[in-house]
């Protein structure tokens, strides 16, 4: 037997020995720390920045917005009729849901209708829509009942609720009810069994995703995924987070507390930079439904007492990263103006004297202001303390209630009395690309309706001007309307505009593709 099998065994040994088994490539995992924990998954039901980031990983939009604020094709190409009353969108080839089924126009029709119920600007648009139909599997048609000049802008806008597409079976979920699955057609797939609310969210590359060929620009262009997995890990303590970054346990920190930047100064393995050039606006939101801020005169007194520069100095510290300005749309966008500048002019002492006089004249009866404080968010936990001190000096009674951001996010939707789980004021921040004009900016919605952004502002004057803005095509007219709206928002105390700041991110040297964008997205980032 030895002689019989010897030659064959030798030949087999030579054959297999000649084979080179290619090594299995190691999985590329990007470990990132967001500025807030992820608890809500349905991106139609939250305006939180972390939910937006999650949404853009899992879902895609029919159109994207480029860095010049121009709508561009994303999931679909589009044509517009000469009278601008009919918008035809044709889905591009190769679109699949994460469960492997094809994306159809009927899915998109259902998604648009759900978006139109949950987004404040979407609701306005739907009042002008006659029909949304799918004449074929790849074509959907939006027909207007009356002129509306911002259809493309809204289909492309990245926030507060983007027009995320999802399968029809999910899109038909009642508007206020969370969808049951995170099934989109976006560049990443959500790993449900690895999700720990408030702690960790995990995403893997969607290998079936076909990016567009155009260069990436904000939410438009090619979304090319260059890592196998992204792990978003919540780490409330910033010093611990930066130690993990320097040790290589973390690859990317979205928002670094400015006063801790010196920790990274001498580390050649770490880079820092501002990736969101337009910045974010500090927002002190009043509850217009409850005393004492149901009184516009009381709100005006509060705004005179508060101080942009003090908020920015306390929260950010370094003037290289913040800017005081009155614009409710952000400081560096086309519609920015000086309307309402009198509320931020003069010295803090001068405005405080004005605030005391205004409060005395307002009829304020000493009702306590319940101020919610997000104790687990470094960028936001100082403003309530500073605001409380200024309001007390003006004559207000203030109670600061600390809680984590998740609890605050839930409580801010309540219109119950403050003593029964409600609230009077809280602070947050809005990215400028998401508030840059009167239509998309939820902070100046004056309808007072349930379902709009917290605060429930009521202003027929602003709503009338916004209605004119909807149909205005001339840039000069749009500028004038935006300026008038801004002045009224200050005069009626819609909210306190605390100025604009830019966050600083930090990442390991091996991370490439951290380009400037309206929010942190994880496509085109390479490790």
C-alpha cells in the first residue's frame, strides 16, 4: 500500500503546499463617542442630534442637501413641471431595503406621508399638496393643490426631521408610534441585539448599498462606507473619554469640552478640529403654556436678564469657538440679520436694570420657574445654572431640577403643570444647518399646536409671515420676511437665543475623511 499510494500522496502534498490560503482580513471597527446617549431609535420622533446621526446611518433620503444649501438627487432623480406644481421623482437603480427587498415608489409615498405628519415643515407642505402617487414601482409624483416654493428644499433638508424613506409596512405605523424595526436602505445596518439604550449602538456596513457617483457634499453625493463596523459608545465623563482616546481604545470623540483640550495638546497621535463649520445655537426654550412664561411681558424680562456672552464664556470659554449674534437662523447663513439686536446690546448690567423694570411692570406674581438641567451633557449643563442666577437677580424665583438628557427629552414634551412633571424652561442646542430659514426652523413655529417643537409658541403674526415666505421666490423678499420674523420672535419671546458656538472633535491619527459637514456622519471615514 505504501508503494501504491506513495506517488499520489506526494503529488497531493505538493499541490496543497503550493496553495496560498489568503489570510482573513481583520474587521475594521470604528469606536466613536457621541455627545449624548442614544435612547430613541425612530428618527421621526426625536430632534436630538444623536438620533439624527443614527437616522442617517440607517435610512436614506430622496434628495440630499449639499454644502451650498442646494437640493441634489440622492435616492431619486427629479423633474419639475414648468408651473412648479408637479414634482416627479424617479428612483435610481439598485436600491434595496436592509431585509433584501427592493425599494418601491409605494414605500416612498407612505414614508412621505408619515414624515408629513411628524415634521412641522412637512405638515405645512402637506397643506399645499393635492396628491402623492406612485404610477409605477420606480416613479412617484407629488402634485400641489396650491403654489409652494420649497418642495425640493424640504425633501432635501437634513433636520429636524429628514424625509427618511422606509418600507411601507413600517411607514404605515401611526405617526406618533415608534416603528418596530430599524430597516432602511442607508449605508449602515443597525444591529438590534447589540443595542443598549443610553449606552451602546452598533452598526455594520451595508454591503448591498450602492453609493452615488458624485463627490460627497453634506447629505448629498456618494456615501461610501470604509469601515466594517461603527460602535457608538456613551461615556458621560469627558476626562475618562479623552484618556480612552489617547490610549487608543476610542477612535473618535464628537464633542470635546474646550477646557480639557490641553490634555491632548502634546499627543502626536491625536488630532483636533471643528468639523461643523456653521456651529450650533444655544437655545433657552420657554414653556408658553404655563405661568409665568405664558405672559409675553415676563418672557421679555427674562430675555433682558439673560446674556449671550456669559452663556458662551461659561459653556465654551474660548472666543475662538463662539460668536454672539441676534440671528435666529445662525450667524453665517444667507438670511442672518441684526433684527432684535437690542436684546443683546449694551452691558449685562444695563440689560439687568431693564429686566428688573420690565419684570415689575409685567405683573409677575412670584411663580417659580422650573428650570431643567441636563446633568450628563457637558456642553449644556452650565447654562441652566447661569440662567438661574441671572433670573434670580432680576427678581424671578427659580428652581433648577437636574436630570439626565433622556429624562429631560421625555419631560420637555409634557404640558402638565410644572409641579406635576412639567417644566418652565430648559436649554438645548440646535445645529445651524437645521434652523437656517423660517420654514425649516422649528424654534419659530408660531402655530402653538401639539406635536411642534417644545414650547408651543403662538403668534398669528409670525405664521402669516411664514405663509408669505412659503411662496416667495425672490431672495430679497425672502430676506425681508425672514428679518421681520426674527424681530417678532425676539419681541414676543419665542425663546432665548444664546449665541452660536462650534464644537471641537478629536480623533486618532489613523482616522481619515473627517471632513466638514452639517452633522457627524460616518460614511467616507477611513480607519
